[in-house]
C-alpha cells in the first residue's frame, strides 16, 4: 500500500482528492479564461442583454443561460466519468473567433460580434477541459447560440408571405379583397401587414423551444433534426393561419372584434394552441431510453476505464502545461478587443474634395433640377448633380461618401434603403440588374412617390472597385481595416424620372453611366487619397 501511494500520490483511498484534483486544476484554468472573456467582451455581452430587454422578439434570451446550466447539471453523472485535460488544438478556433469578432467590430456588424463572443464560450470550455468533456457538453454548449439576437432579416420575407397567404385564404373563402403591397381591403375594412404581423418572434421562440424539446425527448439525431425542421415550418404556417383568422373574425363581426388589443390576444392564444399541439404530436415518437447504454461518448473517447486512463499521465495534469495553454488562450482572447479599440481611436480626417467636384463630360450639360436623394444616412460628404444630353432625358447622379463608419455611421445598415425606412409616402421595388457594357451590372430599383416615378441604378464603391453586394462591401472594409487601412466606401446612384414605363429612361442611364463612371471613379480615388 505504501509503495502504491508513493508511486501514485493522486491515488487516495476512496477516490477522493485523486479523482477531483484534475477538475480543480482545469476548473481554475476555465475560471481564469472565463474572467478574461467576460472582461474583454463585456460590451458585447451587455449589448446582447440590452436587445433581450427591449425587444419582445428576443426576450426568450433571458431563459437560455438558466436552461444551459440545467442541462449541464443533468449531465453531472456522465461528467463524473470524465477526466479533464487541456486541448491545445482548441487555440485555433479561439483565435479564429477572436479574429471574426475583430472583423465585425472594425466594420460595426453587431451579429458577427454577437456570434463570435457567444461561440467563444464553448471554445474556451473545449480548450480548458478537453475533447471528452466538451463532447459530453456538446448540446448545452451549442444551445448557447439560441441566446444570440439574430433573425430580423427574416421580417420582410415573412411579411410578404403573411400577406400572400392571408389574401389567398380570404379569396378562397369567397370574400372579395383588393391588395396593394402589404395593404389590402375587404368590404368591411382595411388591413395592413406590419412588422409585428411577420411572425418572426413566433418563429425564433418556437425554433429555440423545439430544439430543446427534440434534445430532451428524442435520442436519435434523425428524429431530432426532423423535429427541429418541423418546429421551423409550423410557426410560419401557423402565423399565416393566425393572420387569416384575425381578418375573418374582424370581417364577420363588422370590425367589432380582432381590431384592437384583442387582435394580439387572439393571435397569441391561437399560436400557443398550435405550438402545444405540435409538442403533443411530437410525444408519439418520443424515445425514453438511450439507443445504447455502451455508446461511445464521442471523438477521442471509449469506455469509462479508457477515459480515466487517458488522462492519468503527468502531461495532462501538469500545472505548467495547463497554465501555458490557459495563458496563451487568455492572451488571444484579450488581444482582439485591444486591437479593435486601438484601431477605432485613429482619426482619419474629414472628407475633402467631393462636394465641389465637377465631371467634365462630353455631350452632357449640367442643369438645375428638382433633387431626389436615396434614403441613405450618415454620409460624410455628398456629390449631387443633374445632367442632360441631346436626347433630352435628365439624369441625376448621387454619391454619398463614408469614412470612419464605426464613429459616424455605416453605409450598409438595416435602415439604409433606396426609399428610406421613414419615408411612408415612397415605395421601393427591386427590379433585378441593369445591363451595361464593361461595368459591374448595377442593382435596379423602381421607386414610386408623390407625383413621381423614378428608375434608379445603385452601386457600392469600396477599395477602388464597384460592387452590388453588401456582404462584399463589409468583407472588403473589414479586411482593409484589419490590415491597418481605411474603411472608405461610397454609394453611387444614377436615376431618372419616368412618366409611364421605366424602359423609357433606361437608354439615357446607360449612356450617362458609360460617359460618367470613369470620371466619377477617378474623383473617388482622389478623395480617398486626401
């Protein structure tokens, strides 16, 4: 017995300190990295919680952390069979996520920062506790993604779907309906599909609940994936039925019911009943017992004896090894916010030389005309002129220049559209891409406003090239800033008013673009260099 204890001092009789010592050591490393992570990314986590508190769509985020802690508690017995060990390979995803956060911070993309900061939590757990523990905690760690406030980009398509389905269902009922965009009129009254009618809050909450339900009720991954897909489709259909039911209740009651506060009450009651029915149906395929009691715990793991013996060597318990990995991880985690903060302190100066610029164009003469501006805010400087050639069709050109967008406002945002979010009198319709030789084909928009119809072509200019992709703009801006450069970008819009058919002014826009774009791009390059 003395010889055994001398050769293996961790082997305390009864499995006390010897079994728990690695957990103390690795737990301390995890706690240290957790503190560094919380301090370094505190503003990002605060921003996430702030969205939970002010948005009903993401209010379920307050429940995610308690649910994750409960799921970890449920796994306490499988975790007791594991022995933690550091996983240096996890430094790669940690570094990648920190870099991703920096890219998002440099171009002010909230969703990128939020996802990176939340995903760093499971990455740090994997780094500190190793493969076997991370695999055992796979679902609880992955479920943290549900805390990220993401999905508002689904609002416009879901609003269109809700309007399409409601109008179609009302017509199938035999009630005449006239539709104009997201507004439609029945003989008894007018209805409008607004953002609250999109059903995005139902969808996001149901997917989060459905994913948790699938994990707790089923054991096979196929059944889990099928139910998650089911929980994605059901709320979309249910929201369409909800909107149809509300419209019909209002119509049949002569707009006495479902037109005020009870509009929302009926919606929530109906939606709750549908989701309860979905979960009840899901119980018919429930699996109460694991598929195999002896199933392997995941990559790098086997039976309990193998897992215990896998971490009994000195290397896995070495204080120096654990401290080295934890220190490296802490430096990586802290470096991202420090670098982004340093970059954002730079003053790149004002934008000069654009507003007073002139375009020397043959066959085109500058004229005075009633100005129209796209609904893009926060430009540091703007160039706005009108020209006409011998054909007699006036063409407008608008250039909005952006610099230090992290401080003054971004060009690519949810609020920046051709019509503008706050312009109730204007309607915007995306009309594909325009045809033009030797240039990137611009995005084409048809805009309708008070006594005016406009055909507009739109490009984005970034790192000395034209593009129509907002994602490419953000990618190029972030890469430029990451390497110490600027985030200069510009909105380039050509437009013309048309009386009846937008095709009438398309040739004039094409002629002007071919004549003006070379001069315009040269001007932008000069402004960028100042």
